[in-house]
C-alpha cells in the first residue's frame, strides 16, 4: 500500500474515534459472546450487513479473547479499508480476490481452527443488498462453528447513496448494538433452511 493510503487510513481512524465519542452507546450480548469464545476451541463467524460496517471496529472489544479477521476485497477500494481495520486492537484484514475463493476458504478454515474468529458481510462486496450469499457462510459450516449476527440501531441516521444504502449515525445519536444469539451450523441443507431466519435476525436493525 502506498504511503499516502496509509496516512489516509490513520486520519480516518482519528476522525472515526472523535466521531464515535459522540455516540451514546449501549451494547447487548457482549458478555454472552465473550463467554462463548472462552469456552470454544475454535473461532466463530460474525456476520453483519454491509450497510452496518460503521460499527465493525467495535469488534476489538472481543479481540483480547480471540483475534478477529475481516474479509475484505483485494480491490483498490479495499486497500484503505484493510489498513484502517488493522489499526484497531486484535483486528486483522484477510484480503480476498475475486478468483481466489478456494485459497481464501483454506485460510478461513485454518484461522478458525487456530481459535481466531472471522467477520464477514454476507451481502458484500456488491450486493444484492441484505441478501445472504450461501458461499459466505461455508467456512462456518465446514468447521461446525457458530454464526453470530451483529445488528445496530441508531436514533438518528442518514443513508448514503451507495448500493447498500450505507447507514451513518448522526453525531450524538443513541446507538444500540446487539450481538445476537449464536446460530449453530450443521449441514449445507440446514444453513439454507436458516438463511431466511438469519436475514430476519440481521434485518432487526
């Protein structure tokens, strides 16, 4: 990554932290999630919609128990996002190329087996908006680990004119983040049955 992009990522983090300090923040389900991670001998897969990535850095709150690896596209747009993510404690970027899905899956399985967790946006990187792609959940099924949806609500927010209608809470908003009940994974058929349920859970925000 170029020096200018690295500098931009640091500036983005500084601005983000100032902005986040204005939030009136509450988090539900965090302790239950921490307890689950302490009991497991493998990682879990956190899922959140692409329009909710503004809260993603808060996953550092569980990073001291299990490092979290965000799946981020290898596109140019992903360069700054990847460096920005890694500026937070115990958060790492796992870059995924469009034609490297098999290699990415191997890396994901290895990380889960090493007691590291993953974070994915199952409707990313380009939609369709708020529709889960089964392939995005395959690593969890393969490792027989849990999926944990993360949702948030903001008392005041705006939507950006992007494909995902990215949600941006206004300063001084009340922000309620919820780590939802873990969803166990068995067979691919079971995951397909649960996709509608997971979409409903994630759409509570």
